[in-house]
C-alpha cells in the first residue's frame, strides 16, 4: 500500500477520534483550564485550529495516493500536476481511481473559502451591525459605579459589552434597579475586562471559524470552551477591583431574575442571559450578556443556543472555591491525539508552501 495512502488513512482515523473523544477530554480538564483562562484560551484555540488545518490537509494527502481523470485541460492542468508532484514526499506512484485530483483539492479549497466567508461575516457584518444598533438605539449614558456606560431602558436585568468604539458597556435599567452599588460595580468591572481585553475579537474569530463546522463535536466544544473561558477571564479581572461576594451576589440575583422572553442578540458572542432565552438585546453582535444562563452559539437561533453546560451557577461555585478535582489523564490523552494530527497538518501545508514558493518546478 502506498505510504501516502497509509498517511491519509491514519490522518482520517485520528481526526475522527479527536472529533468524538475530544469533547469528553476537554470537559475533564475544564477545572485546570479555568485556573489560567488566558493560557487556556490560546491552548484550546490552537487545538481547534490544528484540527481544522489537518482536515484541510486530507485533500492534498489523498491526491498523493490516488489519481483520476484530469478535469483541468491543457497547460493549466500540467502546472497543477507538477505542483502536486512537487509537494509529494513519497516516491510511490498514485493508485488509479475514478476520483479526479481536482475534486479532492477542491473540497479542501471549499472548506477554506467557507471558513473565510464565515470569519468575514463576523468581523465585517455582525460587529459593525452592533455598532450601528448601539449608536441608534442606546443614546442615553449614565455613570454607574463610577464608570460611564450606556443605559438600556429595558426593565429586564442584564448587562453586556460591545467593542469600545461602539459604546462599550451597556447596563439595563432593570439591572440598575435590581443590584446595589457594590454589585453594579462588580458587573461593570466584569464587562470592562471584556472591553479592555478586546474579547469581542477573540469571540468573533472563534465563532467565525467554528460556524461551518459546528456539527463536529470537538469544534463545537472548542468554541463553547473559548467563550466560557472569556467569561472566566472577565470574572478574574473583575476580582482584582471588587470583592468576590459582590460578584457572586450579582450573578445570583441576575440568575434569579429569570424572564422567559426571547432576545434578539443574533450576533452575541458569549451569551449569558437572564432567562432560558434571555433578555431582549437589540444589539446584534454584542460581546456578552451577563445574566442567569448561557447559550452555546448556534447559527439560526436568536441567542445562538440554549443552556450551557456551565452557566453562572457553575461560575458561582468556582468563584466561591468549590472547584472540581482536576483530572490529568484526559488532557494528556487529548494532547497525544492532537499532536500527530497537528504535525501531519503542518507538514502537508508546509510542503505545499515550499512547492509554491519554489515555483512547483515549473519556472
């Protein structure tokens, strides 16, 4: 059997294994990830990106091992064949099959195009839409806990963060009425960390990359984990200026202020709402709505999801010190699975880049 075919089969097997075993492994190491949220965000994002790169590399690897009728005629087809041959590190001849190489390469190219379009939608459509909505609908400002914020006159209790250029922190009239001064200070401090650390960009990149691949369990879990860790990072930052009791009390009050009304935060990046569906938030693209329950992002849902596995109740337990006992073996196992997948993906793309930079032995 050609070595390239063996590599393709092993790569596909590893991708499937990580896709279905990865979520359980990430869940098992969640307590460890929560201890260092910034580092964990980078690690989870790199793991998810490595899986996607490996998936994209499957097409080129298969073209090394199998061949079929050419779909690109003339000189252009010859250039393509020479480029494929230049990237192939194996000396064996490809096995003739009925699948054209252009189809295999096209599948990888289509995946790249769909992900790129999803990222552009997040960065070019949803975030600017949030800015326009905030400027049009949230003109009133107020000083809450010593910080200038925009005030939403909705009587539902919630707060959320927009990019700084779009207005920053938004607090509802319901939250102002519900929370005392220290609790409001804690909520505003939490949202200020989102704005200061530019969490909306991280959330947009995570959501944009994952959106076309959410049907894959590992990618969906990576996305949800990154968004949850952004909330934990905001909690940790808030605790530098406010007390744990105030933040916990604010989360509990917002959790108890549940209201079964569907929101309109179609572009929310890390939604934590004040009910199963959440408060009505007109700013599509809002970074975070602080309230009782969260939602994992799902395309087509107004709040992009229902209840998360770990909403504010789990965060409250974490804030007061009731952490789950970390387990190391699942994380080590996940690293063992991802390492060869990452190496294969990087190797394939590096070979392609070198071949392209050298002119594919054509020039």
